[in-house]
């Protein structure tokens, strides 16, 4: 089972390091994701604008992915 609280603990500092506020962290089930996979949905925004542009999404996605990959290499099964 996915521990959304643990994933949020990982996501929030990574988002803050880029200057973003996390709005929501959610796991989408197989039917919601539209295929046979589950998906991690992270909603974030810049506090001064309430928005996130594509370049921000890319930066956040790469940063979180790198962090989660490192934790999985250490044996932590996140998703």
C-alpha cells in the first residue's frame, strides 16, 4: 500500500527548495490514470502567483524523481 504521508514528506522539501508550495499530493488509481498503471499527482504553485509554468513542472518533476529514485536504491519502496 502506498504511504501518501511519506511521499508528501519527500515532496514538500523538494518543492520548497525550488520556491514552490505543495497544494496536493495524490495517488491516482489505475482507472483514474487511464491505463494499467497508478500515477502520482503533485500539484504545486508559486506562492507569489498561485501558478506553475511548464518549466517549473519539469524542474519539480525531475527533482522529485531523482529523490525518489535515490530512496528506492536505498531500499525504500514508495509506490
